[in-house]
C-alpha cells in the first residue's frame, strides 16, 4: 500500500509539472527613468536576447554608434543575473556600459498569462583598453524595475 501511495504522489507531481511552463520572456521598466530592459532565454535562432531602451535611445542591441560586446547570464541564489555590455565603435579604450538585471526563476501555470514582479537594475562601467568580465564593474546607478514574465513559444 505504501508503494502505491508513492506512485500516486509522484504521478500528481509529474502531471502538475507537465502543465507548468518556465517563464522565458521578461520585460522590465522604470517609467520615471525612461528605461526598458527585455530579456528572453531563447529566440527563433535558439539564442538568448537582451535589449535596453533608455529614453529615445535603443542602446542594445547596437545602434549605429554602439556595438554589442557581450551578454552573460550567471545563476545566483537570488535568480539569474543577466548582463549586457555596450561599447562605442571605433574607440578602442572606451569602457563598456554594463546593464544588469536580476531575473528570478518563475514557473507559470496554464491559467496565468503573465506574472508581475519587482527587481533591481544595476548599471555601471567596465574595462577600457583591456577587457574585463561583466561581473567586474564600477556601479554607477541602481534602480527598482517593474517586470512582467511570460512563457512564450518561439
């Protein structure tokens, strides 16, 4: 009888997980500072994407005066820290502008279209003539971001 209860309990867990989906699209905004950060864990080509719009400028992925340098995602106990670097073209020793956001792990159920949450945005500079990891940065600004998470199919 005990074995039967374990099987029933496991089947309930697996059937619940089958209906759940991991959030893979995150849009975070701070309207007062006019910033929007979008992150997807995958895209049509299977790669993650990261974009930053600040005011009228679409900073990342690169506009004509900016160039994408790197994107990193590091798992922490608080969630995933996603960072993107923007570097000015044709200026070899210009520091990278770093945009980082903390993304929690969110599981969506089939009745939920979107989950709203707050997180922190961390912005700063890194490098210069010699490249450094995105985790090594001078933090110049932090802000609260209002985010929406969704599970979408690409």
